[in-house]
């Protein structure tokens, strides 16, 4: 099972590298990630399979984990309209997606407050 961790970062050079390094030193592979600045803070989403080890490494390195949740990882064709088709299907099932990013190997990462509803809609 994949877990998405939302990590708070200080918005300055090196904070993203420090968080990534903490995970790497702990032997945690980052399966997918995205980062952005929101207000005065950085936000770093990482997808990991060993959430306990990742959590421990980040906390021990002084990072604050804002959220942790189950994430769904699905293959998706790399062509126009494929993401829209998937997202439309979820919208028709009245699933509110609040997390969406992609992996380097062509998969999509999805999250929703209602994980059961998302699982059911994905089949």
C-alpha cells in the first residue's frame, strides 16, 4: 500500500534537499513526489511504501508531517484526454479528489477524504 505524506518545509534553499536526504539515508525510496510553496511555507508531498520508516526519518530530522493518507496509484496512458477521462469517471461517482500528481513511470497518484468511495469508484 502506498502512503502520501505531506511535509511542511521552510521556504528557503536546501529544505527540499534536506527532506529528500533524510528519506534516502533511512533507505526510504520516494515513489513519487510534488512540491510547491503555499503562503510562506513549502509543501512537499512524497509517496512511499514504508510510511513508518519515512515518518521516523522525517521527524528525527526535524520536519513536521502535516498529513498522512492512503494514496491510490494507477497506470494511465500518456496521451491527451486520458486524465480527464479518469477524473470524469470519478466525478460522475461523486468522489471529490483532493490529491493528484504523477509518478516518473507514468502513473497517477490520487487521494480523497473518502478513501472507500475512491476505491469503489476505481473498481
